[in-house]
């Protein structure tokens, strides 16, 4: 049966989701709310407020929507999936209660403790415990990590090298209120040493499959310097995680957490994103997210063959088809073209030139863009995800291709990291020893 699909979101991740769903044999119509100039070339964009649950439901009825795929975390945390499910609409995305695994660092830690999953040691403080937190920091070993408990658009984590930096971070969160209500509570963690990786598990609340592991680059500057961002680039698959290690991650992290949430009466249906640190004593969880990562989605989805829509639909209806997709043997690198000044203040409204690249191995995902009179302009911090997809598992070759494509694109104040996927050299050398 052909299916009508509604994707919620407006970023590069949603562009990647719409594109992958459009390639499915089982798709009839796709809508994206609100979408962007990239999704408009593939599907119908909608001007409905994503916080207006009733209007979304009425649209689903009118257009006979078979599946709603929720991209960003905010609508999930706001309970959109619950609202639609209660009205018999199939949704790929966890309930408000299950989405707490991302919306509250404290909640995620509790689940991990219950499930006996390896993660950084931690303590919690709320706003009223400011002085206690200062006292704790005085006696702490550095570096350490301070995290706002709630959602902060990927910017709520600070690695503090010393007591002065830690007190400044604490002051920003508790006194200056830079994260609003998301900073009512903080988690202070030990600093984990190792290499980061991202693993997506698609689950119906009981069963799951993992997709090819990726590596994100969160810091704004080359060599992982500067502030945390929503992600400056990604690649997949990462040679950091081999088959033996992915099996360990599935058995010791993904499976116990999905089972624990189920036992707690809050089954997780959707994409459980494990942000991991691969340490010298094995994988440990840095954080969980309740949705596909951005920009990891942009590199993971092109590496899947099969029916991606069937995978999402089967998870949503509680009967996961683990054979719906498989890894196709290729590799992909995404470099984010950002606005100068991001993640702080930046200007927008600059025309983007060079988007007409007709290479089947290059995908240009729109994120912060807007279309006016047939021209595309910048409209956000992360503007484009310039992505290569090649048939061989050769990340370095894919990397070269992505940067070659990026060199043809320009807009005033274009900024991007020049070292996305560079670490692959190190991992390949290790695996050859």
C-alpha cells in the first residue's frame, strides 16, 4: 500500500529525511512542515505552526497521512507525538515522557544508572544550590564538563579547563540565565577521554536495529577549538567502530536502555541517538538524543539501501521490520557551510551562488536558507550541508569530493571547517597495526 507522509522540521536533517523517504517504493505523497527551499523541490512544504497540534491533526485527516515523522526534539518534548497517537495517527518519534532522555540530562543519567550503562560520573545542582555547586567546583579535578539539564540547541555543554572557567559557566547558567528554564538544573560530569561517535538505533520500543556509525564535529573551529555548535560536519561510516564494537554497544548500551524505558512504562518509539565516547576501557555514553542527529543524518541515510519508509512505518506501528534497510557499502562526508559569527551573532540575507552542481555523488542539503524570486539566500547559522556520497567505503576520497564541491559555492561570510573527517587517518592507521 502506498503511503502519505508528513515530515516535521525545517533543517538539513529534514531535507535528508524527505529525500530518503522520496526514494521509497511505498511512498505516495510527502509533505514537510514547514520545510525549506531544498525540501520544496521534492515535496509540498506547509505553512502550519508546528506548535499547533490541532491544525496538524486536521491536516493529517484531510490528506489521509499514514505516517508522521518528527525531526527536531522540541515538538517531541512538547508532546506532538502523544497528541497524534491518541487520535490514531501513526508517528515515528517518542512520547513526551520518553523524549525526556534528551530533554533532561538528569533523567537520562537516572535511566543509565538503572540500566547499568557506562557513562561519566556526575553530580546535579539546581539554581538554589549555586553556593554548593561553587564549593564542589573548588574541590574538583579539571577539566570537567558542565551541562544545562534541559534543551539548549546543542549549545548547553561546556568543557571547563579550570575553576575560573567553571564558575563563569555556572554564573552564565544560574545567574545570567542564558539557557532560561533549561538551566534550572545542571549536571557536572567527569571529563571523558577518547573519541566521539554517534550511533542511531531505530526502535519500535522493544526491538531495534542500528544504522552505520557516524562521527560528528561539534566545535566551531578546526582541531575541535572554539564553542560547541549544532554540528559543523559529519561522516559515515566511522572506522572507529568496527563490527565487534557495534555489537558491544548494542548489547551493553542500546538494548539495556530501550528495555529500561520499557520497564519504566515509557517505551521509546523512534530514533534513539547514542552520543558515545570510545575510551580506552570501552564505550561510554556522553548523552542520548530522542531523534535523528544533525548533521549525522545527512551522511547516514545515503548509505542505506532498501525501503527506508518501511523501516520508519514498521517501527511506528510497533512491528519493526529489521530487514527493511541495509548498509550499501559506501561512504559519505558532510561539511556544513555556516554564516560568519555562528554560533554567536551573524548576519543573514546573502545570496548563495554555485548551488547548480550536477554531480550524482554530491547532495546539497538546505538548512538555514530562504527562497525569494527564484534565488536562494542565507537565513540561519548553519546554511548548507554540502555532502558527498560514494559507492566505496573510502571516507578520505569522499572527503576530498565534498570539499571540492564546497569550493564552488559562495555567499558573503561563508565559513566552514577545513578538517571534517581528518581523524579517519588516525583510525585507519590503528586498525592496520
